[in-house]
C-alpha cells in the first residue's frame, strides 16, 4: 500500500514539476543569457543565440522524456506482492541505442558550436586598420582598462613592472605606451570591430558583456582575447526597451525616470573571484563615431597625467626625448611664457627654464638643453619679434661668493650665446649673473640647493603686450621709448 501511494504521488509530482518547469522556462526565457527581453547588441550575437536555442530545444526534449520515464517507471515497476524483478545484466540493443543517439546528438551540438565559435573568434590581426584593440585587466576587485592613443597601438607591458603607479606593468621606455589611455569606462563607436585583450593580475576573472554575448575567462599568466562588433548604440537600445513592461517603471535611483531611460550596457565579472566580486561592474557606452571622437579627444594619456616628470619617468634616454615628452615640455614653456607676458606684477614676469642644465661645475650647456628647452626659447622669440628678455644665472651657496657669481654669469652668458648663434638679435637679450643672492629653495637641503641652481627667464617687453595696448586705444610707443 505504501509503494502504491508513493508511486501515485510521484506521478502527481512529475506533472506539477514539468508544468512549473516549462512555465518558469517560458517566463524567464528572455533572461536565460542574463540580458533581458531583447535581442543581442552585437553582430555575432544572433549566432550565439541560435546555437543556444538549438541546445535548449534538444536538451529540453531529452529532459522531458527522461523525467517522464523516471517517474512513470517508478509507478509501473513499484514493488507488489507476487511480482519478481527480472535480472537483465546486458542488452546489446539498449546499449547501442543509448550510446549512439547521445553521441550523434552531442556531435551535432559540438560541431555546431565549434562552427559558431570559429566564425565569432576568427583571428583578427592587430595591425588591421579597421580593428580597434583595447585591453582589460581584471584584479580584485575592478577592471583596469587601456586604450591606444593617437598611434592606434598598445605599448608593451611586463608584469614585473607592475606597481602602484603602473597598474598594468607598462614599459615606459616603449614610446607606444606614452599616449595610451586609462579610461574609467568602456566607450566604443557603433559598427566598429573591437578586439579586447583580456588579462588577470591575481586570480581567475571573467570578462562578461552580456548584451553583446561576450564572455571570456581572464586567466593569470595566459592572455586571452575576444572579437566583437557592437551594432546598437546605448540610446538605440534604450528606445528598444521602452516597449517592454518590465522597463516601464520608475528607476529606484532616479524616480523621475523610467528604467529604460537609465539603462546602460555593463561589463561584469562572471567568475566568483572573491567577496568583492560584485563591485567589478563597469559602465559600457556605445556611441556614434562623432561622439566617440569627441570623448577620445577629452582623454589624457596616463603617462602625461601620472608618470611624466615623476621618479618613474625614464626619459630622457641617451640624451634623447620622445615626441610626446618634447611636446609636453614645449607646452610647459609656452604656458609659463604666456603667463609672464600677461602678468602685471614685475615679479611674475620671471620664471625658471626647468630643462636648461650644465655640465657639473662648468658653464657648458648639456646637449639636451640645446636640443629641446633652448630651441623652445628660439621659437618663441622668432614668433614674437618684440620679445625682449633677461637671462638670469643663479647658484646655490656652495663655494665662495665670488666664484658663485662668476659661475652664474658665465652660465647666463652661455645661454645668451646659444640664442645668438641661432640668429636672435643681441639687442633683445641680456645676461645677468646673480650668484647665490636670490635663493628660491632652502640651501640647507640638497633638494633646495637643486632649486637654487637655475636659469631664470624674465620678460622685459613683448610685442604681444604692445599689440594688446594698441588695440585698447592707447598711444603706441615709439622705437626710442
């Protein structure tokens, strides 16, 4: 009696179980890939969805058949008085059936999956002009993103160079690194083929862009990659979502907007990488090409914002500077010069030529000073024929007063002589040695003494200032005055 009751309840459970299972699968069908009630936002997404649907259909049919057989057999072959079980140690037909059918089915699924995978992951050379290559490094608990700069090339990296100021181990002696960007979000132009380098710094992570059907493990010591092309901007995707009731409700964080209005693509980690795993979410924005170009123009290279001029900056190397560093130094000089020309107070018309240096204990200019900083001075004076300057030499208090004064004068003269050699009129130049009389740092410390050993640039007059005065309606000065 107990067996009969149990077997009947198993049949009832089977019916309820299959009905609820089918109902829940239908209700959550749009979230099976974790993306919501809408189609893929990438070019290859339809292929992924197609092979996923085929797999679900085949395994779903097998699931229903096996569950019916399981519970029905429990009912039909329940223990009853007078019935003896049949001992069936082997049956060739059964063995062939349950070996061949699953094998053929698995072959179909595997071959279909490999075909889709090979299509999606067709290797794309990083030198192809139509491919944007970016990098994502997972670590506990965030993603470090890297974009190429104007050269469209990611610089070399070495994990042994990783530090607090060098999160991905970039080799700063590689000039390709000097314009690389470290943005806080992924921004991509719609229709652009993208190749993502995927790395891990500590434990296993997973680079997951659910709306684009992109999912690839980030494995320590084993770089991986994924290729995809976004086909819908964020705004286009939002417009698509507004037709779904699930998104036609207030956003808890912004009650004045509905969920579809605040929707954003996201990058997540799909690996349980630690207790802070949840915090690895990053914003992903797909925009038009014009919007992307605007965003890109607003980004500052990581070298420029963090490494340039710090103790981690290896440049100059062998007396040479890369173009990026040379331009940064030129911009520094230009900014100082413009501020000095515009200044009203005499003290503010003087600034230090930071990158003018001399051989130790002498007035011989280093080649680096001539090739870069002093050439910036030459260019400025050529651009502004009315610019008249004073070059001031300064020393620290090491040694005697007379010697320091003589050294400062000879160094100021060396700078003036270089400018004369480059064709600058001597009437626009004066050189004055101040010795140790005007320190700007503490001579009791090495750092302070280094500040005091300097060449100062003072704006005496400028054609730009005169032109501005003329525009204001003032009487122009004569050449004599």
